[in-house]
């Protein structure tokens, strides 16, 4: 429940770890999953999928603008890129072809709108422009954190059900 928000959940991880100690070897998977959650992620929390989606719009706009600037471009290149970015409609949809930053950003944006955070993350991890990668790096780290927490929560919920069932059978 706590992982559905962006709130810190360090206390909950600690309580779960304590609870898993009572199950001994039967809870090895749960303890391993808890150990994979970086302390700073539990301490600071992670963005929700909705927050990541909103944040991506700003990141994508900055990344598209940066992708228009040729490597080593000066003031005029940056100014032209800003103007083009303001008047050019970004590509959109799942059928945008190519490996350009704009195409990858368009596909990632579409995937996010469909709730596919993992797919959007994979798409952005394939960016090949250094500047665009740098612009997307913080967003990607936040998305990976959300994916990790969501996966851990699903595994822990399933493991809790199995442990509960095993306890009732004894």
C-alpha cells in the first residue's frame, strides 16, 4: 500500500524484515527481495507512475530541444533549436519509426500514456545522444526505482500469501 505513493517506506521495509525473521528459512526469498531495495529508495520514496508521466513531459521537451542542436553547436544553434521546438509538433504514437531521439521520445511518451513504464524505460535506455541521455538520466533513474519497488511489492505480496498458507497448514 505504501509503495503506491511517493512517500518514504523505510519503516515498512524494516518491519517486513523483522517479520520475515520469524519465518526462518521459509522467507529467504522475501529477505532477498528486501535486500535488493536500495536504502536511499526506501528512505526517499519513489515517484508514482502519474508523477513520472507528468515529469516526462518536461524532460521530453528539453530532450527534443537538445536533440536539435548539432554537437558543438553554439548560441545560434541553441536559439534555433528553441524556436524550432516551439513551432514543431513533436512526433507521436506507437508507429513512429527510427532510432532518432525524437522517435524514441515519441514512442516512450506513447508507452507511458498506455501505462507501460517498463517499455518507456527500455525505449529511453537506447538513446544514443550523450546530451539527450544526460537530460533523461534522472528521469530514467526515477523510473527504474519505481519499477524496482513495484516488482518487489508484487513478489512480497505473493510470498506473504504463500507463507500465510504454509502457516495455516501447520
